[in-house]
C-alpha cells in the first residue's frame, strides 16, 4: 500500500467523520454508565433496533431514516424508562447490580439480537436516501455525504444533550443524582424519577444513532456486538461522566480506526477499539478528562 | 520516632473537594486516643487512608517503624492494623461464626504461617463472638441482626485480626447506656492486653472517660491534639463542635 | 462428605454413564452427550469466577476458542494425543486468564466484565487474520478413524470429556469447601471489607481467573476433533457466550450443583430444540430464560430448592416436601421441554395443539415456581395446570398415534394424576395456607 499524503488526509478526514458518528453512538452510554453507573451493555442492541426500524419505514414508505428516528424518539424513551424501572426494582434496590444487573443487560442484548435474526435474517440491510452516494469534494479531500450528514446530525445531538445537561434543571439534577442523592431529595426531586428520565434519554439516543448507523453502513444483527467495545472504549478513554471527553475520545478512535483500516486492512478495525480499551484500563483508568 | 503510628502531612482530595488537609498525627504504643469532630470532618476518610482503603495524594504513613504508603489494605492488616467500619459491612452470605473466621484464616494464620486445627479455630470464633455478646446468634446470618448487633460484629471481626492498633469507628452508635459501658470495658481490657486503640466517637462521655489524648478534626484539618480536659476547654473546639 | 469420597463417587457416576452409553451403542448419544458435558465444564468453570467471586466473564467463548485453536495449531505443527492437547490448552487459556486479570482486576468488577468482552473480540480478530490456523476460512481437522484402546473415536472423545467434567466438578467443590472458597465468598460479598480483614483479594481473583480460564480452554481442546471443521464464528459463537452465563445463573451460582443442573437441563433442551426447531429459536429461549431467572429467581433452581427446604422443612426432609419438590421439578423440566415441543408443533402447521401445549407448558413452569416459593397461588395454579395437562395428554393420545408417543403421553397423564393427588394432601395444603405476613419464603 503506497503511502501518500492524499490517502493519509482522506483517511484522517474519514476518521473524523466516523468519530463524530461514534460520539452519537456513545453519548447514551456516557449518560447511563458515566453518570448513572448503569452498565448497559445492551445499548448497541437498541441502536441496531433503531437501524432496523429506520430500514422498515424507509423501504416501505421511502421516508428519510433520520426523520423516522426523530418520530421514534418518544417510543425509545418510553422503552428506556420501562427498562430502568425493571432494573431498579429487580437489582438496584437490592444492591445486586454487579452480577445480576450485568447478566440482565447481557440477556437483553442477546434476546434482541436473536429476535432480529429471526425476523429479518442475517442478510445485510441498507437504506436509500438522497445523500447516500454523492460526495463533497474540496481539493483532493473527499467528504462522502453518507458520512458527512450523520456526522453533522451526531454533533447536533451531542451539543443538544450537553446543553440540556448543563443548562436545564432536569439536566443538572441528572448530574447531581450521580454525586449526591440525599441532597437531591432535599431539593424535592425524586432521584429514582430523575434516573428513569436519564435512562430514557439514553435509550432515546439509540433511535437516532441507529438511523445514522444504517446510513453509514449496511446493518445486520451481529453488528451490535462490534460496537460494545467501541462504545465502552470511548467512554472509558474519554473519562466517565465527561461529555466533552467522550467527544474527544470518539474522534480519536475514529481516526485511529480509519488509519488502521486504510493502511492495514479493514479486518483489523474491531481490534483497535478493544485494544484501546484494554490499554486505557491498564494505564490510566480515569481516562483523559475523567472525574 | 518510636511512635506506633506516624502520620505526616496527609492530604486527600476528591476532585475539587479537599477532604483532608495536611494531617499530622502520632500514636504511641499502648495509647488510648480519641478522635472527634463534626460529621463530614474527615475522620473516616483519615481512617481509610491510614488503612489503605483509600489512597492519599500527599503525606506519609508510618506504622511500627515502616512506611506503609505503597501497601495495599490487606498488607497493612497483616502488619497489625485493624479497623471496624462506621457503616457495618458484614458478609451477608456467611454466618456470624464464618464472618469472624475470615480474619483468623487470612490474617492471623497468614501471619504465623501455622495452620491451626479446625477445632481451635472454631473455639476462637465462639470466644470472639462471646466477647461482644453475640455467641447466641453464632450460626445465624447478618440479615438476622439488629443495627446494634452488626456494630458489635464489626468490632469482633476487627479484634479477630489480632491487631497491634485497633481503630473503632463509631462502634457505639445506637447502643444503650449499659452496652456502651460494656464496649468501653472491652476496649480498655484490650488496651491493657497491649492493643493500641483509636476511638472515633460522637458520644463525648465515652470519649472523655476512655481517652488519654484527644485529637479534633474539623473540615479536614486538625485543630486540637491534647489531653481531654484541655480539649474540652479549647475555645476553637467548643466553637466548632462541642458548644453547639 | 469429604473430598476423596466425593471424587470416588463422581468417578463412579461417570463410569455408570459411560457404560450406559456403551449399552445403547448409538453414536448420536455420544455426540449429544459430548455437547452436554462440555457445557457442564464451561458452566462450572464460569461459575468459579462468576458465582463464587462475583466477577462476570462475558468472554467465555474466547477462552473456549483459545483451547480449540491451540489444538488446531498443534494439529498442523506437531500432532499430539488429545490428553496432551487438553493440558496445553489449559495452560494457554489459564495464562491468558491470568494476564487479562492482571490488567483489569485492580479496577471494578464492571471493567473486568467489559474487558473480557473486549478480549473475546480481540482474540477473534487475531484468529481471523492468522492464516496458519485457517483464518476466516476455517480449518479442517481430520478425525482419526480409531482411538487407542476404546475403538470408536467419538466414544473416546466422550470419555475424555466425561473425565474432564469430573475434574471440573471436583475442583469446584474442593474450592467451595476450602479456605480459598471462603476468600472467594468474601470477595463476592464485600471486597472492601475483605481487604480490610486481610484477604489478599487481587491474588485470589487472579487464582480464580486462571483456574476458570484454564478449565474453559480445556473444554475447548477436543472440540476441533469433535466437529471436524473449525471456523471462528462457531468457536467464538454466540452460543458459547450466552450459555456459559445462562447455565450457571439458571442452575444456581452458589454451589457446584447449580452449573451442573443448569448445563444438563439447558444442554439437553438445546439439543432437542436444535433438532426440532431452528438453532436461532433455541438460543432465544435460553436468552429469555436467562433474563427471566435473573429477575425472579436470582439464586437459580438450586436456590429455589434450598429456600423451599429451609422454609417448608427447617429440620429434616419429609416425604411431603420431597413430593412437592418432585412435582415442582417435573413441572419445570416437563414445562421447558413442552415449550420446545409445542413451538415445533406450531412450526409444523399444527397451531391449535401447539398453542395449547405452549400455554400448558408455561403454566407448569409458573406453577412450579409458585410451589417452590410457597405461594398459595402456586398451589392453585399447579392443580389447574396439571388438570389441563391431563386434557392435553388425552387429546394427544387421541390424535397422535404411535407406540412411542402413546407411552410418553400416557406417562405424562399418569404423572399429572399422581401430582394432583399429592397436592390434595392435607399436610401439603397446610404449607400453602400460611397467612401473608407470617412465614414468607424469602423474596
């Protein structure tokens, strides 16, 4: 593989676009794991669910996948709230979340994936939209629209959530619930309700992330599992509970994956994220900007 | 320095919050030290740093002549440091007897390198439970205990580790008058057998009668370190803690 | 019971199982038996770290595959007899377990769990990119025609796996009853308190990870010879990831019996389901059972039985409690198999009968749960479900012919009748007539 500046720069740009998308995929876990300390490893499964819903509506009715995902936001939010309720009653209340909570989410991940296999089979599915295909060219740099549009949407989502968490009452209550539940109660806010809202938001992001995913690449049920490592690698690398950290880590991962893929071959890409994760955990578990 | 425990310049932060600010503390062998202060002043944090459950950012801890800063908690326990937890942390799936057996197996036996016969261990466990008045419930589980009984179990477990220095963190909270007397008598007895004791308490009567010296912690700083009478009359202490 | 005696008994049971297999002399039994047994080893191994220490390993497939690929590597480089391969695989997997543990066990259990997931994928990626062991195309491993002494090679594999199972179970039980087991339990219960009392938690966790990983690798070593063609997606497959967790959690994580029960029950169930329905559905059932059990019966089947015995007969076992246990046990096993058979009936275009069978099966499982939890609705539901199952059995006898089916359904009806009779016993009824607020089974 010849090394050229062209190739390098395009790989980096692709990596940045990818990284922006990764930030959207991860932001839900940043909230659930980083702030609420809930290890939802089923998060990628819900993203894939979002992808398939976008796929069905898009292939039947031709509606743009991102539009579909916005309509689906309340549904996913409700799903998230319901799951948190079950999680809370069964595990958090009894202090059993370490082993059983993990097994619960693993079970959910698994059941979701298998049900998708049963309903849709293992063929790759993709969506059609006007911006899938064309590219923007600036000099010798390519900006494929199927990556640029999701990246922009992802960054908007990210920005929106960051503002929500830092400027609104509920957003700040969510940050507070991680640190001091008693103080929150004294301010007449019910911590359980706050956590339920937060987890609902976390799963709601999956609707959008799923639509973005299927725009970027064709999807089949086991794709979710590749993302578990990416998502937690980004979360840990960025530092738990820090949304800006998540963004930086996501961009970093995107670029490294893109470079690896371009110069060493795409079959090595999944290992990059996990390698990142293992190294981060071994060397600096608090992450780049961690609390 | 021949002090058993020597803490120098110990500081601990949680993010931006300074929990402990350059604490100096020394405890002589055989001493009975009281540690008091308002809630949130850092008493338990100090204990956690001394015992290795938390790591301090600055300062040093010397125990029995050795610097123990790099050591993990269980190594410090093997050296002779033992503590009870302010909020009791029993092992829920083990019976009371087995709860007490753990430090015997993992500290006492590990230290001596000798394997005691099982019968001996059982007897020692029962004796420890009897010491705190829990031998009737020996085969029961922590979920069957009251809060007060759980604190007694905490103490029994700490003593089981045959420590040189025992730190009792609010072991008497919620006890009745006579129960407090019992625990005090127990601690005095242990002290007479050679165990150095640090008593962390809010019950002033107990602290006053027990301690040879009292250290006062307020907002992460040590503001007094003197005999009980001197401390009780110290205006800063009265203002910050006692005279409320 | 002391360990030496237990070991002898375990070997004895293994001998009986093996001889029984030889008696029937059907190769399929050995194939199916091998599958169930290697799940027992996997589940027992997982439980040493997961159940005893409380650290979840999501990457069991990785360790299993490590063992399998060690075999493939040596098969190509320097063929060795399988027992040697098993030992080598155990060492390799054990070392990897040690390494992973060393990197991550100083952090919270959550990070260890995520790291194991990462490990499995990293290993899979490495294997896919390593052409010597076949890469993504997979590797053919020709099974020798005959085995030393035994003759049939599949019998030989079965026997090896049987011995490995005995080893795993003996190791698990020995740990449970030793000082090490106590230490593991304190790590699970409260790691901080354990450290404060002198338990060297990191060292113990590393021991657990090494043993657990090593056993999993050993379970994987004979696999390439068993299956003939090894490719990454089957070795690292979904089935191993979920089964290694589901079997101990459904069986019960606090003792060696749990993974054994869970693996035998679920392993057999999956064998049947793979044949009658698709393997995707069979995995779905396992996943749903995992979620259900984790929520409503966190201590697994063994836990349910233990709680029942403690609440119903605190002193010693009576005939009554044994009877209720049998009824509940039958309800669970028959119910689970019933679900599988009813799904296959629905798939085979006999929907009405299938749905009825499905309803009855689910009710049987629910009523067994209620019986074990000493809930009065459990008794009610049990009576109703068994009555319904008699109806179902009669309908089946009427419509479905054949001697085999006749014996099966006839037997089911007979058992159901016996169960209902038992449940009318005054002593049994009194167990369930306790007013709320008084003796409640632990929730």
